């Protein structure tokens, strides 16, 4: 029997496996990371590349290693004079150096040896722990960490029936996203006002005619929630609040549909140069044309016809009772707040031997729960609160 089975091999699962083994003293032989992809961090990396990410929105101290200065030192040792590895403000790392550092950590600590390929399908209590049924095996473990995140891209109502008809519409955060087959000079509409929309619009400018559609004027913010949520300045009052109040605080703290400074500046430069069009409004209806294009009706009544539509409308929050965990929640009466999310203790424990991180832990970790900073905050709950 394992000591820990971590379900999810993304940023959270990989970092917390590292914490368990190299800070909490758990034997590597007793830890496994269950993930359906070929390698750790594959889904995260694919989505980052799909968007055309150049620099992370998080800072140099947020990464999968334990020492907060590890990424900075790695970059300095690798290319000490390459200023393209980082960007101001806040010394944010390039995607290139972040990914290289992730692989360095995985290789150095042999975290890839923990990877068990598979998809979790069910969770059952057994003597002294849990049994996780996968698509290929039944795994017994004393403790389970749920690190699966929010997996479902948000698809607007008008787009869903067209996608089912194989219309030329893709979501940038879908794992199957691929623009390589879109012909040069194609007219592409990118829908969304956040950083993923901005990044993919800038990426597609090379070789395509791009229109960016946002519901509001472009908004620039350094982070998607204030840095105060990473420490006691904001988290003390959050932890003192009741769960309905915490849910309200989460909604007030987050700033979706905003752009980091560099993306905001580059988009404005492109618009002023006539290299990108900006349409402020909202799509209310869409149809396919006879020549397999997409005709979109905007809220102001105007109609725009394009060759391709890229949705950059974010990831949809999915309550755990609507996932593969539904039967487990019902069978073992796992506690949920009124909003449908887990009630965890300060160690992120949902039930005896069952833990959660990422978006499943947002009522405990706050608005940064699903981010890289949230993974590090989850690790601190284990080794700083003993």
C-alpha cells in the first residue's frame, strides 16, 4: 500500500509530491502521481504553448521547486546575461526558462519515477486508507491528494451547437487546440478580454488577420488578484470569515478579463499600427455560411464573418459533485459549503486520509488557490503548520 497517491500531475501535484518527499520526509517509494498524460506537467505546458505565452504572470519565486530562489538561480547560472529570460515588473520568468527549470527539478529529484499513467474513475474507503479505481488498475493508498484542477473550457451558448457541427471554432485552452491547419491570411476572431486572449491574438498576428473581441475596454493589471492574498494582510480576515463570506470575498478579489502590462502594451501597439482590430462588444448569435465560415451577430446588431474563431473565454468552474467525485461525496457524506466546494481543515484535509489542493481548496487557500502561488501555499500548510 502506498502512503500517498496524488491525483493530477500538473503544477500542484508535481510540487506537492516534491514537498512530501524532500521536506516532509515521505519515502519516494511510497508516493505516486496518477495522471493520464505521457509526462508530468504536459497539460499545463500544452495550454501555455497554445496561448502563445511568452512570460508567466507570476513572479520568479513561484515555481515547482522548494527553495523560493531556485528559479532565479537556475536562470542566472544558465544564461547570466540574457535579459530576455525575465520581464518587469516583478521579474516575471519567460515560459522558456520556467519550463526548463521545471524539467530540471523533475530530473534532479527523479519525480518522473513517481508518475503512474492512468485516469481516476472512482474512490473507495478501504481498511487503513483508500482505493482509487483507474482505467487500468486499482491502487491502494493510505492518503489521497486531489490535485486535478478545473479542466473544462468555458464554451459560450452560441458556440456550442456550431462546434458540434465541426464549425471552425476552437477553444485555446482545449488540449486539442491547433491552429497549424488555418491558412495564411485567414481572418481570425479571438473572443475574450483576458491574458489568454491577448497572448493568442498577438501570436496569430503573424500570418493572419486578427480581430480581438472584448466585452469591455482593455484592462491592465499586474496580477489576477492582489498580492496581499499571498500573505496575512488579506488571508487573516479570509480565514476568520464564514464560508458564504469567503465565497463573496473570492469573487471580489479576482480580476478576470485583465492583461499583464507587457501584453496590454503590445496589443495597443498592434492596434495603433493597424496590425490588429479591436471590437468592443459581445457575440449574441452565430451561424455557419455555405463556404464553411462563421457569421457572428454582435450585440449592437452588426454582423462579422470570419474564417476562424478562437475562444479564449477561460476555464469553467466545475463543482466536485458534478465530476467523478460525485459518488464519493454522497457515499461518505463529504462536507461541502453552500457553493458546492469542499470544506477543508487547515491541513487541506477533506476527510481522514483525503486531501485537496488547487481550485478544490479555494475556500481554504483563497483566490490564488489554483495558481502556482497556490501550490506553494498548499505545501506550506503541510510543513509550516506542524
